[in-house]
């Protein structure tokens, strides 16, 4: 049996700078992935052929990044029953607002999960794909849980260091011995 993989599709090679975050995050979790540049509008036949082939070969999640009209995720979703995550690219005169709206406005029955515009969305697409795969992979689920705990510990350590550096007056205390307003 082939190991499930994530297919990352980009409408343009210029999207790679942003989508590199998706690639790196999937690699961190040892998730198999393929990266392709295919367009819903400029290469419709190649896009259809790739999605059908990847689906048959065990693709578990598709991540589709596109800007402006951003029809790539919707096109992919129309061709597969697997989860599709759309990443709106910050491009064109509207800097991704048009891509965001194009990605989320799918007709009922053809869902596309949509993440934030740009690099944060690219990273979250990888995490969402990992969470989907973790439903059937206990080791991956544990890695995700461990990372979440490590992130929380890091923030709490930063909070403690900041409070120690700046000093802190707890809510309800009088600060310097006087109450506010007196």
C-alpha cells in the first residue's frame, strides 16, 4: 500500500515563495508531498489529469494556492472527493482579497477549506493537512500534540520573562499605594 501524500498545486511558479512554508512544514512532520505548478485556467487539461492521477495514487489531501480569480482549489474540489485546502495568494491589485472570496465562495456540496491569505495561510494549510492525516496516524497525531505543547510552553516562558523584566502590578492591586482616581 502506498503511503498517503499531500499534493501542493500552485497556479503560478511565483507562488512558490509563499508555498515554501507549506513544503517545509510538511517535511518537518515527514509527510510525503508532491509540488506542481498547474493552472485552472491556463492548463485545465493538465490540471484535471494530475488531480485524477494523484487521487488514484493515494493523495489524501490537496492544497491549492492561487491568486486573483483563484479557481484552482474549486477546480480540484470538483475533480476529487478528498479534502481540498485553498490558500489565497496575496497578489494583484486587491492583494489577495479577491482570491480569498473566490476560494470561500464554493457551491454547496463541493467544499474547499480556506486558510488565511499568504504565508500564514500556507503554513496553516500544512498543519490542517497534517491534522487530517493524523486522524489515521497516531504517531503524527502525537507529533502535532507535542508541538502544540512546546509552543504553549514557549509563550508562557516569554510571558514570565517579560513580566520579570518589566515588573508587573497585578490587577486589583493599588500599584504605588494609591488607588486610581484619588
